[in-house]
């Protein structure tokens, strides 16, 4: 009962501000304001009221903090002296507050503040609420926009560099979160689909990979006032992305993939086109620091969490990149899992069109019919046969080397990638044959944010924003941030005390 008067006294400042707010809103000036002016007034006065409520709570905690008999750090060194009145500031979404607590001291050793653990205070002056807001806003738009958004939402001014640092800190547990996260259960008959792709990000010179940095340094501009054709002012570093998702098999036929003549299904087959597999429980991984092999290994880790016994069918979707194919094959071999790697059919179609322009004029309807015919052949798993048809046509047509470049490139691609172009089997077994999920991720995670006009990225900032965007795209932000705060409690507080245990009052 004795604590109740203390509680009322400690919250007296909050009560005074509330009464002042009510009085202000009921006076003649407020009664003559427009609704927009009233909103502004309530927000400003209300924010200070809420800040004071938070401050009063902290003051109440401080008043009730009991001195501990023994405080020992992780190295086994005790802190025999206890001094009250050690104050630190905390900048929150409501404003700056002060935290007054007991410091446990020993000369030559850093102070320990067990009360900080009860509040899970961060090492920097910015609260976890501000850190979370900075992370979300930095993942949405530029860091300058994030600064403005934070001030608009909270009234707090946080510098651009501080926002970037807070975003990086917020993303620091991305890998551990997914390594310990238990995926939702899936139908035993669902496919486990893995897909990979890459997208370049314009980086600052010091953030480029060594080979790219050397190329940028050695590049000589032809003109002094502008770039010539093929020259690049900025150099890029590849962001590697991977996706893992579940999908119910959807058997189809080539007719479900390619429309009939004139772009429509034949009149005698009015049934709707059978849709392909739909992605479920998608998780994205992205990194501008790690290699494609490392990111793909993360995807395989996720796939094994979904199917630890390797009882489901695994599918790998790529656009033909040799490094990605090699990494998938290596991971599958290491883990003893059978995986069917399929190259994106849309990518194959692009090669067929390049070949078509060697034989047809632009806009010639015959080119479309020719591409469709050969595409049916590829879908029937006759890629090498189609390659032969293209080469023979180029030869019989007497095309010179520079006129048959697209045809030769297409034929070579079909021949070299034929082991991964078994579309007849893929369609029969209901596997996906297009990389739309990962390509959409490249646009959303990378292009929509990382390619803003004038953006040149440092390594830490780019990595953090990629991972934050992945978390939000995966729908895991709220769960992740709770995990992150628990990890911060362990790192910042528990790790500083003997046996990782923070002493408590008896």
C-alpha cells in the first residue's frame, strides 16, 4: 500500500500536462481553430504528454531500484561500489527522456548497470522504437526521405548517418533469425522450389569487389565531357538473391504455355489454360556482401528446414547462369538431395527471338509463327534438334558471320543448356518453368530501392537495406524485430555478467 502514494506523486507531472492539454483545447482560441489547426495542436501537446508519462514511469523505476549485494562481470570481477544517480539519455519516438540508475563500480573497470537490462536499453542513445522506425523508413525510400519521415512522425531529428547506422543495427540478426526460424508446415505433396538471380547495384569505389575496382581504375574515358557508347560512369557490385517457396504441382501441356495461332487458343479448345504452380510461404534471401554460392547455401538451409528428410520433390529455377547452376548442383550433392534444375523458359524464348531477327524483318508476322513453332519443339524437350534447325537455316541462307550472330548464340545456348531444358518432363510432373518469383524479387528488393537516382552505396548500408526489404517482403518483420530485441538483450546485457545471469534483488 505504501507504494501507491509514491506512484501518484511520480505521475503528478503527467497529470498536470493532461489537465493543461484539456484546458487548452477548451479555451476560446482552440474553439475558433480549424480542424487542421486542432490536429497540429493536439499532436504537439499530446506528444509531450506521452513523453512525460514515459519519463514518470522511468523515474518510478529509479526510485524503486534496490541495491544489490553482489554484481560480478563475465570475467569474474566484482563491482563492490554502488553509486546512485548515474543518468543517461534515451531518445525515443516521443522525445528525449532520462534514465537514472545505480552504477556498480570498480576502479579500472567499466561500470555495470543491472537496471539497464530490465529496460533492455541499447548501447546508443536511440531507443529500439526509433531503431525500428529508422529501419522501416530506410527500407522504403532514400535515407534523406527516412530522416524526413522520422521527423514528421515523431518530431525527432535523427541525422542521415545515424539513420543508416540504426538500419544496419536493426538488420544485424537476419541470418540467425532464419537459421532458427521454424517454417510453417506444408503439404507433403508440395514441391520445394529454390530460385536464384542477381542484380547489379551502383557502389562507391571502396565498396566494389577487387576485380571490378581494378577495372574501374584502369578505365579510360574517350571523351572528357561525356561518356561514349558502352562506357559506364559508375561500376556495380552484384547483389545475389535466392528464393525458397512451396508449390503444389500443376501438370500442364505445351498448349497451356504457348497460345495458338494469332495469339489465341484454337476455337475447338475453349477450355481455359491450366495455370502453373502457385508460390506459397515464400522466403527471400539477399546479399551484396556474400557470393552467389553462399546465398544459395542459405536457400538450401531453408529448404532443408522445410523438408529435413528430403521426402518432397525439389526444383531449382535459374536463368542459365553457370555459377548458380554449379552452386545448386554442389549443394544438392553435399546434402544428398535430388534436385531438378530447370532454366526459365522465358529466357529461352528471348534467345529464339534473337535468332528470328536474323531471318525476318522487324514486325514480320512470320517471325512470330516461326518462334512459336520452335518453342513447341523446345517444350517437347528437343532443344538440340531445334539448335540444329537454326544452324542449318543460317548456313543454307548464306548468312555472313555478322548477320547470324543471334542465330549462333541461340543454337549454342540450346545445346549447352539442354540438360536443364527437359520441359516435357517438367510439365508432366507439374513443375514450374519460369523464374517470375525471383525476377519480381530483384525488381522489388533491388531496383525499386537501390537504383534510386544518384544512389551510390556503401557495403554496410546496401546489405542492411537489402535484408530489411527481404524481411518485410517475407512478412517476417514483426517476428524478426522481437527476435532482434531478444538478441540485443543477450549481447548487450546478459553477456556482461557472470554466467550470463543479471543479478536480481532478493
